[in-house]
């Protein structure tokens, strides 16, 4: 049984979201997602400075097994990407809940109602 941090929110696409005091939301992928992917070899986050809608693809993570898109959990502007991942994509595997992918400034009135609690996410993945 994995440890799913209770202070985060989750998407059914296996991203985690932490809402920060400055109004931004920090996004990464879950431990479950990185285990499914296997060894991550490349992270491409291409939406820096762009306005996105919830559910839009913000980038791609490639592993030795597959490539998968990373999605915006809420609508807003992508204000930062983790540039360290260009040189160290394996950080996603090493510490998935410490390794963030991008930060988004949610639109005024953006809803987090579609995000899951830790308990609901554990149920989703059968943990």
C-alpha cells in the first residue's frame, strides 16, 4: 500500500495538486503514475506562459515503456515549469510528491470541484 499525501488534491489522470499561499497551484504526477510509467527519460513541458483550460495537455512525460500527456487540473496561466527536469527527468521517479512539473495560476473563479481527495484517489487506484 502506497502512501498518498492527504494534504494534496488529485486528478483521475494521476496528477497531484497543491494549492499554495500565493494563489498558484503546483502540479506533479503521483507515485502510482510514475510506477505505471517506469523509468522516466524525458519531460517536455511546453505551455509556459500560456492560458489553458482544465483538462488541456500541458506537456508530455516519456519513459522506457510509454509516453503520456500531463494535464492542467484547473484553468489558468502556466506560470512556471520545473526546468531541472530537462537534465534530471528521473527525479519524477525518485520523489514523485516532491518533484513538481509546473505551476499554474488558476483563473478567478476556477473550480477545484473535480479534484479528488487522498481517500477518493486511493479508491480510484484500488489502494
